[in-house]
C-alpha cells in the first residue's frame, strides 16, 4: 500500500532538535542575564542619585535651622524618633547619630526606630562638631563666642587614616552608607562607621572619608556643611554679628 507523500514525516519537518533548543535557551539566558545586570546597574544609579539629592535637602535644612534658631541641632538617637537630643540643643546626647528629621521638618521613609532611611533602607548618619564647648549646638553660643574664635573640627579625608585632608573645619557631616551598609569591610568605609551604638554602626572620631565610587570597596555618599556658608546665612538672619 502506498502512503501519500503528504503524510510522510521527515527529519526536515520534525522541528527543533534537542541541541538546537539548548542553543536557543543559552542565547535567551545570556540576553536575560545582560538585561538583569543592566536593570540592576540602573537601579543602583537611581538609588545613589536619590540619596545625593536627599543629603542636599538635609544640608539645606540644617542651614535653614541655624538661620532660624541660632545653632545646629544635635543628632537624633535611636530612641528619640527623629528628634534632636536633647531638645532645644546644648551638649549633645550623642555627637555621632542620625538626622533629626522631625526637628528639621523633613519627611521620607522611616525604619522601626523612626529614623530617616536612605534608598537602601539604612538610616542617614549625622555628626556635629563639639568644639568651643558645644557652641555650635547651643542656642546663642556661637554669637557670644564670635566667628573669629569658632573652630569646627570635623575632617574630610581622601582615605582612612586621613593621609590627605580635603577639608578640616566642617561643622557637621551627613552621610549615607550605601548599598553595602551591612557588609562593608574596606578601611575607608570603616572610617565612616567604625563603632556601634544601639545596634547601628556609627562614626567614632572627627575623620570622615570620601572618595570615588568603587562598587565592592567604597559606596558611601558623604556631604558636609561649609562654615563660611553657615556663618553667611546666620549673619543674614541676624543670628551672628
């Protein structure tokens, strides 16, 4: 019996072979892998831009607070829900602490301790100088001492150990610890948060590091107040002579 040619099966119309399917799947996996890496890189860039913008907002809020109140707020602690400690200024409860977002009237995502978080769900850090007997955090004290005698001492360096000091008289420093905030090991990042207070990594001295972004080595974002800008704004507001 003859079988019609239209009903015959041949290798030519049997579809993809296992090898061909494997090659196709490999190509698709490679393309998806590249796409995921691209999406991840874009997200990280967006997170860094958002954190940089927020740090700028915090810095401007600190300048504005000093203009209105005659002093810089103390850092918040893990127990004060975003309020400066102590309320009203003076000798700070915790010199190296967190952004007092409630005192500054800021908003944003908060963690379970009501601390203002960055793009990686880690609280922004805020440190303030305690030079001149805490004059910078005591209402009216800066004006009493006079600008010539004021000497803020927070240092911005290019590496751990402060081999090169980029700026040596910052009244306050604010920073985000970046994406690797829970796993960092590099000396430069440790310099910015080498101690632990209430379960949070914190700075312990006047030296802070800022350098180029290296994904696995340094991703901190550091910002600080300029004393010249601070004094100029306070003079304009009548808080300094």
